[in-house]
C-alpha cells in the first residue's frame, strides 16, 4: 500500500464499497411534544446485516468479530491464509476472519473522511491508528477512540496480529455519528476514552446480574468522559448515549426514559431469548424503541449482549458518498475536489497500512506531540 497506483486503486474500491450518493430528507421532530400514553414502546424490529441500520444522528454501525490466527514478523497472518481471498477487498469470512482492505496486515489502510465522527469501541484485541495530522495510537481491550473528521482527515485503522504464539481475536464496533452543518468543517480532532475510565456498574435481579458500560453519555449517576468539543454529543440536551449491556441468564435491566423526540435503538448482537417489554427480540436483530419511556430488557436462559445507541436527531439533509458525509451534493463534489488538491494534509507515514512497534503497549500520540497512556 505504499505506491500511488495502489493508493488510487484502494480509494476507488473504498468508494465503491461504501456506496453511492445517499440523500436522506429533512424531517421535523418536536422537542417539546408530550408522548401519548398509547405510544408503543417498540416501533420497529429489523434484522442486522454487516452494516447496522441506525437512526439520526447516527449514520451506521458495524460489528467486526474476527478470530485471527497467530501473527508473523510482519504482524499479519501467514501468507498461506491469503489463498482464496480477494485481497484488498476481503469482506467474506474465511477461516474465521477477514483481511478487509489490508494486503499484509488486516484492517483499513489510510483513507479520507469529512463531515462526521467515528466512535470505535474495541472489545477485544488492539487497533493501530495513524493519521494525516501526524497523530498515532494503539488502543483496544475496552478502549474507545472518538475521532472528529471535521473538514477532512486521512487515517488508517490496522489490526496488528501481535501474538505470534497464540491466536489474535478481535471484536469491535465502529459507529458513525453525524455532525451538524455548523460543525462539518471544524478542525479534525481525536481523543481516547481508555477502558480504565469507562464507567461500569452491575445491577442484580432475582435470577442474574446485568453488567453495563456507559461508553458515551450518561446513565443514572454514571457519566462517561468528556466528548470532543464540536460533537453533537457535546450538548447534553441531545441525549447522545452509547451503552453496552451484558445480561446473565435470567437477568433484567431497565433503561431509564430519556426525552421525547430522542431516537433510541437496541441492537441484540449475542444470545437468544431477550424480550423488551414482553416482546420477543430475535438474535442479531435491532429494536427501535421510544426513548421517552422506560425500556425493560428481560433475558432468557443464556447470556445476552446488547448495544444501545441513543440521540436527538440532527434533522438536516444527509448526503453521503463513501467516506464523505455532507448536507448537499455540491458539498460532496467539493469534498472530492479538496481531497484531490490537498490530500487533507498528506500522509506523513512510510506506509498507508501503518503499524507500530510490536513492543509498544496502548498509547495515543496527538497532533501536538502530546503522548498519552492509560492510567491504572
């Protein structure tokens, strides 16, 4: 991924892979309207694919779960694992894992973004970050990276196979959160929410416990770390929240009401037997629920895991082409022109599939040179 021809080919595939221009119309939502008592809690249930459908202000969510084998000196799988794969565009699970856009190390080599934010929640394994601002990092095993693309940034997200004596499992969620028009051209920014600082608590029920992580936002007395300054989530009135909830067999948990006009979706990504207010939710399905009402999750006879995305809609037009999300087609065309002209600052790293020294632990190096490591 180090020469210009490979770079252009990769960006072409990225654009095709992420889709053509998508326009979502403006919709009106009242912030003050009361919710009639007859409003059903669950409004829609839908199956989950590779990209999870989300509600405004989110753009989509992807759940990556790969069972990577032992790594080699290049921090990738043995090349014999490449047989039968469409290298550079490998999204079909084979032997338990995918290479994605990587050709040596799995992951997503340097690519551009504009107009939205990525929230990457790494449950298991590690991710190597590098970007056009000169920032870098290695994070995972419960960490959350929050990146505001703003007016434009290139970044790489590689999955180095650091273990050469054992397998390298990886599980993560990447969530795209839209930016309002006023913030689409702000300076790029990223911050780390280290696993040690993520609020966690448990709630006991007569037959099991619920374990909750407040990854973004607030839940009861539990508040996640400060959000990036220009995020839609920075205003508490927007009620943006991301919760990861593990329910033991027989456990229950009640998500408190938020506010009228707020969107909330519950993604059931592991287990069987979950009900919401008595309504059965099938495995790997999502339920859109009324955030103005309490939401009771009741588990069945095996462990269940759900991800909750919540937020007040931005209610602006959304025009997306691949890695750019703006408010009009003209702004999308301008994004492509700006990227071709400036490369959003260029690429200061020797490789587009940049990985870091295997001896390094979790760290974040910011664009101003400040180096940050998790505490605890």
